[in-house]
C-alpha cells in the first residue's frame, strides 16, 4: 500500500512539474513574440524616419514645391483682382471636365510634392463626390 501511494505521489508530482514547465514555456513564447513585434515596429519607425529625412534632404534645393504652392495660391489671389474672377471660375469649370484619372493624378502629384501622406484615403474621399 505504501508503495502504491509513493507511485501515485510521484505521478502527481511529475504531472504538476510538466504543467508548470508548459505554463512557463507558453509565457516565454508570448514574451518572445511581443519582443519581436516591438523590434519590428522600431525598425519600421526608424526606416520611415530615415526615409523622410532623405526625402527632405533631396528636396532641400528644389524649386518644385515653391512652384506648386504658387500654382495652388494663384486662383485664391486672382479672385481678388477686378476682372479675374470670371477667368478663375471658368478655369475651374474646365478643370472639372477633365477625366477623373487625370484629376486624381494631379492631386497625388501635388500632395506628394508637399510630402502629404495618406493619398489613398484622400482619393477615396474624392471618389465619393
């Protein structure tokens, strides 16, 4: 009888040890997965920051941003000049008749020149009109 209790105790102890080891292994796996996700997120953030820095350096001596800004501001300025309001209005009416793909392309090009992200989201907004 004493031998039976000893065997049962050893089995219970062994089962409990295995259960604890499995729980530890599961916890370690979750920690490793969380660390891996954090590492990937850090690398993505660092890469994005590095890319934005390179793009800023590349456009440092560029005049295209200033040109795009002048083009965007021109209609807003011209509407205050006597006699120009009708030209601006007619110009926008003609622009509205251009194919959608060209309007989107124009929007994307200007947005990209200013470094605006989320062009896809803005394009969806334009499609809703």
